[in-house]
């Protein structure tokens, strides 16, 4: 798990979840057991049907899972109604029972209370990210546990016995989060830690004595601390030289050690343990890729780990005492995601996700070989064989740096029938495009667009050197990687070399605008989804609760107090007169990260050039479009725009 600050970490992956040059092209890697491709459908020309955005949005998105106290029911979230709500269902499958029934604001399930039928949920207001924590009482009534204006609250877990739970809020100081303990019966609370120094709150030991804290210096360098609440003592755990990231994961059940991730002295995040009594550090797990996270089950019988392996997620479960891996079920295709082990440690839920497999919920009994599937998320209107399998491809950029990508190739794209293409840029800036079910990109591929999801320099998952390679270079080297990505696409015999556009959300939206402004002759069109146009304004308007990593953000992008000229130079708004290619912009009115004027002003500026510009604003969305009606309108508009201005552009050769 990279320690990159979430500058404008794109909500697009979940919101859409309905969610450079090398010759010759290397073959895609052989699929791993965890990402095995579905069997090919022989002798059938695909796709047999072009699906509408309504068909894709008809697919149900599902997330989160929490067992009831007796582990016979499961609490989860879904956008089944068009808006995210919380539901329960039997662990044997069957009908869903609504816990919330909002038609406006998204409600997300957090956890079932460990001893009764109450449930915790969270929601913000129209996408403003000011989440409150609510309890749904046994009689269905609702209580706001974190009342107040302009505050943000985050659930931090139940204690081991279930008699209390923990919450962080920035109510005392909008810039910093304090840690509170709530009585699970009365909701009376006490503050366990007052955060006056801007630390990032980490896990708490089960006896409440030790609290892990983080402190960012840059986006690639931070420190890890252990606060002893009894002795009122702060222990520095991460003394190091050079840039290194540290991220606390979980305390051991006996409270005598802390698991944490670090890439100190290595390219990739490895899992380490700090032993409190001896003050020693030791490795627990090393991989050739980043370990994304790791945690213990309720009583510490198991340890779960996730590895970010070349754009895919590999989940592993270990017997904590022996260190030996625990066999997980063999599934026909896709990756196991979101493993949640029940408090009994006898069963677990997980999601199966793949290129043609949206999240489906499963339950698994340890010691058994066959899990039980509880949901069918893919719309019955869609034949999964009409969808496409992604592949990992690489090219060498202008300076020889190898750039990894995820490629979606339409079935109908051939050397005889060349297809238009899109360079898709993720959010972040330190995000990552991965192999996973992505309805929006599948929608584009089904309708005849090649999509290359570039992991330009600065992306997560490929080592800390690659991760840091964009620092202070935005609008330049990472953008030049995108130009090389276009050249790579032009080398593919099934791509029309004269019909290539660029698109992205959040930081990817910035890259789209930067491409049109700074490389105006490279791409035929741009699709900007809540992208930054003016870095000065964005950096000066960050939410107050980002204060703990504000300086790191300035190190990454630029300091508006001392580097104004540089930020003007790299902000597309100040160069909008150079934009001559058709542009579509999508924006949520309540976005706290990339505020509405970022899109308003770039649209107005580009329109002055006489360039075709379309603008779609949603009054009830923030940094990502989560409501089905808005996904239909927004992503439908994108396809119509591309069909008009990119696919409709006559091919001129190649």
C-alpha cells in the first residue's frame, strides 16, 4: 500500500462501478490462478450485441460485508435501488432486506453490532464527503452518533468484546482527527487521543494502551510512531535515511507487537513487525510486489494479506501461529477481494471480481472446498461472453522507462476493421489502473473503442522509484508518457492511428486537459471527468481535514505560496487558448476535492476558441458519480460525444 497522499484520489473506480512506445508489442503475461480468464466462446463472432449504458447500469454494484452476531445474516451495501443503501440477507442467500431506503444520499453499511441487531452506517450529503456515523436501532429508527456541522467522522472498529467502538472526527479542529471511544449500549463517549500535532490516526491496541500514528513529510516519505497512552510517551518507530514509507496495519491480539508496511531499503512494501517489549523490528512477509495491507482475524487465528501483483490483487490467508498458508477456494475466474472473517473464525465472506465479473458476494467455511455464491450482480441483459478480457501490456517511453498498462481490446477490432482508441488516465496522481470489472471501460469496448489504461510514471504498484518519478513534473514527463501511449496504440494493427483520444477522471481529468493544452496536436478529443484545471486554486481550496499531508501535497505538485509561476505554467486553464480539439467535461457540483469552478472556467475558456465543448454537471454528486441516473446521463453523454467527434472522424490511413 503506497503512502501517496490522496490528493484527488479518484472516486471514479467506485463511482463508475456501476465502480507510450515499444515495438514489437510484448505478449500479455500468462494468467495466474487468481486471475484465470474465462473459457473462450468458440465459433461465435463477438460481440453479438452492443449494449446501452442503461444495460450496464442495470448491473448491481455490491460492497462491504459484516456478519450478524450469530453469523447467520450478512450486512452489505448496494446501489440496487439506484442509490447506495444498506441491506441484509441470509448467509444461505435469498431475498434482501433493506436497512436504509434513501432515494437521495448514499448510505453505506459499516458493521453489525457484535451482540444485537443494531447496525452502523455512514453517509454524507450529496457527495460532499462530510460523512457522519449513524446507528440503525433494532426498531429501525436512526440516530446520528456524530452530530454537528462541517465535520467528518470515520468508524475505527469495535473493541474485542464488542462493548465499545471507536470513531475519529475533526469536530474539535477541522484540520485534525481526534480518536473517541463510544460505549456500545449508551453511546456515551470519551476522547482517547487529542490530535494537536496533525498525526494520521492508526490502529489501537486491544487494551487501548498503544496507538499507532503516522506523519507525512512528502508523498514518498513519512514516519511511524507508537503512542503509549499510559505513559504519555511517543516512540519513533521509523528512523531511516532517504525516502521511505511506513503504514501501520494491525496490533497482534496480545498487544505485544504491531504489524506495519514499509519499503525502507527496498523498492516494494514488505510486511514487518515491531515487538514492543524488546523494541526490535523483524520481517514477516516479503514479495516481489507491494503488499497492499494485512490484518488479523478477530482472535488472531488467521492473518490476511493482499498483494498488488502487476495490476491484479492476490489475497492470501495464513495460519497466524504456524505461518502456513490456508487453502482458499478455487474459482473459475476472477480475483478474490474483500475477505472478511467472522468473529467465530469459522467462516468468511469475500467478493469475486474479474474482467467480466462484477463483485459477487460469496461465503466460505474454513475447511471446506466449495464456497457458496450469494449474489448475481451482472445484469441479465448482458451476455458476459460479449465483454472482453483485459491484458497487461508494456511499452518503453521517450526516455526508456517501461510503462505498464491495462488493455481492453474490443472483439470487433481487427486489422481489416480498425477501431478508434482512448488513452485512459487514472486518478491520484499516485493511483493505478488495475485488472478488474470496469463497466464504463467495458461499455466503451463493447461499442468499439480500444482502451489503454496507462499507469504512467508516478503510479502505485511498481516500486517506489517509479512511484516518485512524477514528483514536481506534472504536466511534463507523466504527460509525455501519455503521448508515447498514443504511439504504442498506433503500432497495433487493429487501431486506427488517426482516431485516438484521451480521457480520465480526477487527476486523469487534469492529464486530459494538460494533453489538449500542452500537446494540442496529439489527441483528437478529450474527456475530462472532474479534472483539475487550475492548480493554484485546487491547492488553496483543499479540505481542511487534509492538513496532515498539506506540505506533502505541496512537495508533490507545487507550493502555491512559493511556486506560483510553476503552477501557472502547469495549469491548463492559463493555456486554454491552445485547446483546439473537442472536449466534454463532467463535474459534480458538491465535489470538495476538485471544486465546481475548476470545470466551469475551463469550459468557458475553451468555448471562446470556437471548439465543440459539452458540459454535464450533477447537482447531487461529489468526486464521483454514484447514482445510477447520473451514470446513465453522464457516461451515455461520453459515448455520444466520442461517436460524434472520434469514431465519426474519417480514417485517413494507417
